[in-house]
């Protein structure tokens, strides 16, 4: 069994053949459609004469009798909304009851006719949906990229996309980078670690490193003797299925089938345990590993290793175990005195800042084998919203907007400087020598250092006809070990910047943001980042780097564009050497007034709209067409930024306008009407008897027989209403941003009120401590009516409080004799 598992490979994404499950689904669907056709014909043959006879009858009561008999004698059982017992009683009594009004007769006639029409429509729509499902299966939609749920589109050798200029440039640069060793100065790096980041002359630092290295040695010894259980295998399968979108849908389906087979899971657990015990001799396949290049919707190309399932599970298990341990190491350093931060937080804003930063600082690394929620990051910087995840770019944008608004209130005459940057080709550019030096520094034993080197130096090829070449630089994309190596390098940059300037870097992997009220401090942090990047032979991505100097319009002598209804004030950069470009994320840009605005007319948005139209034109079925539309609309919404109160009503209105613009540019023939475009694209399939297609059916979920269109604009309108309610904005107001600013302008007064209340509570507690009597909340401390209400002088407080505490300790620790 183990030998079979050794050869068990992930299904190739380049093969267009259908899987057995899709063939079974096709046969089942065809059988059900045949049954629906029979039911449709039966009901139509039954009700057509009924409706014709009712139409030919002049007497209203006679029409009701005919319609009632038609429903009562229906040949196919149906769940009716009409109570036939009530209808029978009405028919029996209406003829003999002269008081029956024409309105009541019209009501029952319309109700019965509507019931019949509903039955026919339901059968008709069920039959049409069955045809759509068959169309999708016949067009091999179950295996096509257009129906994949992943963010990446796989490009095979026969694909026209292979000749794409961007892909060719990506492959060429990969070859130039990963097969050339990095020239990192290891001696300088060791000196930097031992003298700059971790001063060995400091006793506390030396003790910290000794403790970390001792725990590292103990962990490595425990790991090599662990036994991998069946539950561990299932956990690894779950982790791989959600990791980085590295696996396509058919691979995930294969893993799900493996998880459901207890025998295979048990054998896998035994095989992985054997590999773990023999990790010292583990190696990649001798013939190399295929690098498959896929393109994300965001335009990035990534190269993924095509591994067999046991190897992928083994590397995932080892990666999660090591990454969770290194997370603990980094947290230990973060919580030590090496990290500069204020320790007197209490309930202050600094405490909230620290908690927010801590969630982001270690969110990429898993906590344990059972907690892998936050491992990895999407290639387009987006997040998985199916679970609470602190690794949200929108969360950082919300923090920046909040800090900018707060800065305007606290320091109105002082600019607030924000910098955003990204490390260019971070994963492929990492030096193997630098990774080894860092692992040695933290105490990783030599056996595991050899394993890590083997993992990094993977023999790869891009095409089967090409020779195998060994990687000398960079980390394989999408693996937990790769995340761990990258996070260790980036955390040390965080630590260096913090020790140099006391600035905190907010990161989602190598996507970096930082800010401060002092522009000189920001410049100092930027220079520290540059020095560290030069040491590691890394470069910043100029296209994604930018700075913004935010200040109030009054302070800069400008008029507020937001409140006056004029155009955006634009962006003001920080002073050199800060990046002289606009701070951007997705389709958002940070303006000099601290407001994020959507660049709806930008060329980048135009490019994605054209790409969406091209993908829609290639869709061969209605369901795949709808899926492509939904996927791109979700991409647009994500990159417009997540709605929050701090962004204000203007952000929701911009999303609404941008989505309307996207529809008008994509579906110009019908002025942005996506349903009319769909009906024009597939006229022969979306045919209904005598009635147009209902919009409601298009927006119903696929699971209940609808097309599953996402009604984005309706959702945005709901968000707009909720935002206006949250900000207490009148429905007819056009100055929603003013209400957002009002929140922050009132903060100083609210803060003063809270501070005074807390001081009053402290005073009351102090009186109780001194006199043992709870003072009245309304008592006047200056009143002469009660001498106990007078506050003793500071010297009395100094004397009385220790005496009372000593008396309490004596009573507590020395009980009276028996």
C-alpha cells in the first residue's frame, strides 16, 4: 500500500479530460431532465384545456369550478399554496348563496388561475435549469478554468495564454533569479545580528537567546520522534485545501476523497511518520519537479510545484510544526525589552494599537497544527472572508484612516505622514545563505539545517522538454516553510526599524505600511528599511511604493474639497527620500486630506474590465458565464476596499458609482444591463413559453435552481442605508463626510468626560480606603458637615495607607489563636 501511495500524484491541471464524478453527474442530470420533460408535458397537457375551457366560459362561478376541478385532478402531485378544502366549500356554497359578491368571485378566480400559472412556471424553470446544467457539463465546464473557484488560472503548454508577453517575461525573470545564487555577505549579516539587533553584551539579551536556542534544540528532538496520526493527516488535508489557493479544484476533490477513505488515511499516516523519522535522507525526486505557471485575476503570475500528494502532506506537516514553533520564538522577542514600546498602556489608545499590531505581526504563521486559519496570504492581497481573519488589507486601511482623523484632532497644524511599500519579488529573491544564517542564529540543529537546504534547492523544470535545474535562490511559492523563512526575515526588519526609530511596521507578509506624526521619524524608519534590504539583497517595488503627507485643508490654506463638493484635492508626497508617488492599494488612492478614494477612471480598472469582457466572451455555457461575472465583480468589490464607518458615506457612494461605471463599460450594448446581455448571449437556452425571464430567478442561488447572479448594487445600497443609520445622517443629506469628521472632532470632549468620571471614582475609592466608610456620590469634599469627608494631605495619605494595608495583611496571615 505504501508503494502505491508513493506514486500517488495530484491530478494534472493541464489535462482536459473529465473526471469520473463529472461523468456520473452528467448521466444523473440527463435522467432528471428526461423526468422533468415528462412532468412538464404532462402538466401542460392537463392545464391547457382547463385554461381554455375557463376562458370560454362566461359565468365567473363556472370558471371557478373549471379551475378548481383542474387543480383537484392534477396528475402530478404538487405542494399548493391554495387551500383546496376552502376552495371546495366556496364552490359548493357560492351557487346557492345570492350574497356572494362579484369581488369575491374575482378574487377566487384570480387566485386559482395564479396557482395554475405558478405550477406551470415552476416546472418550466426547473426544466430550463436542467438544460443549463447539461449545457455546462457538455462543455466540460466542470474542469474548465472559467468555473474554478480559485484565484489562479492555470496555463498549460497548449494554451494561447502561454504566448502572453507578461507570462514570458515572468518565466524569463524567474529563470534569471532563482538559478543564480545571492551574494549576501554572511559575515556582515552575523555581525548585524550579534551587535545591532541582539547585543550579546547585554545580560538579558544573552539569556533570552540561550533560552530560545535551548527550546529550539528540544523541539527539534521531539519533532523527529513524533508519530503522525490519522487526525494529523486529515488536518493537513484541510490545511492544504485552504492554503494559498495553490491547489486547483480537482486536486482538492482528490484530497477530499482521500480524507474520506480511512484505509488510505491510515496508510498515509504510517508513510508520513516513516518519512519524518528519516528526514535526514529525504530528497526531491531525481527527475525534478514541474513548475506550473498560473495567473491570478490580479495579474500576477506564480509558479507552483506539481507534487505528489504524500510529499505535499509531508512538507505541510513539517512546515506547520516548525512555523508554529518559530511563531512562539518571534512572539518571545516581540514581548521582550528588545522591542521598544510604551509599557504604561492601561486602557489607552496605545494599548489598542499594540493589540492590533500584534495580530498582524504574526498572522501569517499558524499557532498550531489545529489552528491554521491565518496561514498564507492571497496573491492579490485579498482575504478569505469566510472566517474572521486579521490579515486583511482593509483592516490596515481602516487603521490608517482612523489614525489620520485622530491626528487632525490632536495635532491640527502638523502633517501626518504615511508610507506604503512592497518588496519586489520577495519570495524568489530570498537568499539561501541568509536563511541558513538566521536558522543557525536561532539554534536550529545541523540535521534540520540540511533538510531546509534540501527543501530550498529543489530541482525544477518549466516544460517537460527542458533540462532539470536546481534552484539556488528563493523559496517555493505557497508552502508553510516558505512563509516561515520569509516571516523570520521580515520580522527582523520590523525589529531593526523599531529599535532605530520606534516605528511599528504594519505588514501582510511583504506588503508594508507605516506612519507617524513626525515626518523625520518616518524618514528615519525608511532609511533603516533600506539599510536592512541592502544587507539582505532585497529591493523595494517602486510601482507599489508611495508616501502621503496628510494635513487639514485649513492648515495648508486649501478649501475642503469634500465639503464644498469640488474635485479631489489629490495627493501630497512626503519629503525625499520617501517614495515620491501616491499611496495606493487596489483601486484606492490616499489623498492629502486623509480620505481613500476610488480611481474609477484609472487605466488599471479599464484593463480588468476588458479582461472580464474577454473571459465572458469565451464562456461556453450560461452557468460558466455567470460564474465569471460573479468572480470578477467580487474582485472589483474587494479592491474597492471594505466599507467602514471611518471611511464615511462617501466611500459607499464611490463604490456604487464605480460599479455602475464597470457595468456600463462592460455591457455597452444594453447600457449596463447584465441580464439583457446574458439573454442576448444565450438566446436559444433561455427560452420560456410565452413569458420573459424573471429577474428574480436570475438572482436566486444555484442550489435552489436559480442562476446565482450576485446582486452587487443592491448590496451596496443596503450598505449605504446602514451607514447613514450608523452615522445618524438624514436621508436627504449630501454631506455625509461631515458626520464622519464630527465623530472625531467630539473625541476630546468625550475623552475629558471619561477622564473626569474615572478621577471621581478614584477619589471615592480613596475615601473608602482612608476612612472605611463609603462616601455619598453627591457629597461635597469641601463641606464641614462631616469631618471624614475632608481629604487628608499627601503626607497623611502616605502614612495611613501602608498602616491599613499592614493591618489587613496581619489579620489575613496570622489568624487568631484557638
